[in-house]
């Protein structure tokens, strides 16, 4: 892709969406290069992709990183289904077995909430470093029914996503993939107003968790990711 952009065989790049994510039933699964897989896909891969593509972006441009309100890890945002993130520095949380009882489903959930917190930290740090006119925001789709996210997240979550969450589509709490994708398009195309570095909850700017604003932690994460 970089070669095609350089050669002018692709149109100028004005947007990047980092939407790939995984949610696993343990905190032990490893990526090909030995990192814990949730952190590898949800945080490291996002950074590596942006590192390769950001120089190709042409102003005005916007990068969107899909995160999750699961990063709050509290009753209000997750109904008690997700544990709070446990950030312990990138060197530790990127490793398999970083959380208590790492073979358990709860550790997989903690790896997920921690990685989504990491995604917001990443957005804050990139926002400090990108030039004016190249914005980056995080996007929380909230609960989306009918996606594959629960496929490796354990039987209970699969049952909840298959039988309970679809019932909630009649409420404003849950979206279909089409609706969530539409909101994601609105964010990357700039139809949803959002200053660089901000957190978009579905279709409006909101505050992410208090813990997610931590410049020292974000710089540490950046430095660590730059040596990956
Ligand atoms: N569903 C929800 O309720 C919800 C709520 C909040 C946030 N989110 C976030 O929304 C995003 C999309 O999730 P989803 O719900 O649409 O789940 P999904 O259907 O499982 O989609 C996840 C996507 O990530 C891709 N992916 C996973 N591992 C990858 C890898 N190693 N390399 C390249 N691509 C990879 C998958 O590709 P393949 O299909 O090819 O594996 C798939 O396209 C995720 O970041 C998720 O955390 C979802």
C-alpha cells in the first residue's frame, strides 16, 4: 500500500481507520512475535500501522482508532460484565500472563479493557505528535450486536451476545453493525465534529475515563512502542 501511495497509483490518503480488535477468553495467547495477543492486535498493531502510514496522510486528514467504553471497567459502562483495566506499564501488560489467573476468562476480559485503555492513551500521544490538520480521535461504538467479537471470548459472553444483546436493539443502548459502521464513517469523514485527541462516544465527543488522561504514561507507552 505504501508503494502504491508513493507511486500515485492510489488517491491521496485522507483517512485511516484502525478498527481491528480481539477479545479473548484468557490472557495467555501469544502473537507470532511473543506478545499477549489482545495487546498485540489492539495496541501494538495500531501503532505499527500508523507509524507506517502517517507520513502518507495529506491534510486535512483524520485517523480513527476504535476503542470501547469497556475501558471504564465499571458498573455504569459495562453492567458489571467487565473488570477494570489494570495498567502496569507496556513492558508488563504486553506480556502473556500479565494478569491474575491468566488462564481464566476474567483475565481475558481484563486484558481487553486494559488494551482499550491503551488505545486511548495511544490516541492522546499521537495527537500531541501529529502536525496540524492531521487529526486522530478514538471512537467508542458502544455495544454492537451481530459482530464476531465474542467468538473467542468464552461461552458466557457468546451466549449473552447471541441471545440477550439482540433483544436490546429496541433500546438506544445497542446498535447494529450497519448503524455503528455509519457512525464510524461519520467520524473518519469529519461529519462528527471532534477535536484531535478526543473520544467520540457513538456520535458525540465525551470524556473517557479519568485514568485515560495520563501524559507520563502515554509518553512511556510511545517510547516502548517505538522500540517494538
Ligand atoms: N461489538 C461490540 O460490541 C464492540 C463494542 C466496543 C468496541 N468494539 C470494537 O470494535 C472493533 C470491531 O469489532 P467487532 O465488534 O466488529 O468484532 P469483529 O466482527 O470480530 O471484528 C474484528 C475485526 O478485527 C479483525 N482482526 C482481528 N484480529 C486481526 C489481526 N490479527 N489482523 C488483522 N485483522 C484482525 C477481524 O478480521 P477477521 O475477521 O479477518 O479475523 C475483524 O475484521 C474492535 O476494535 C472492537 O474492540 C466492539
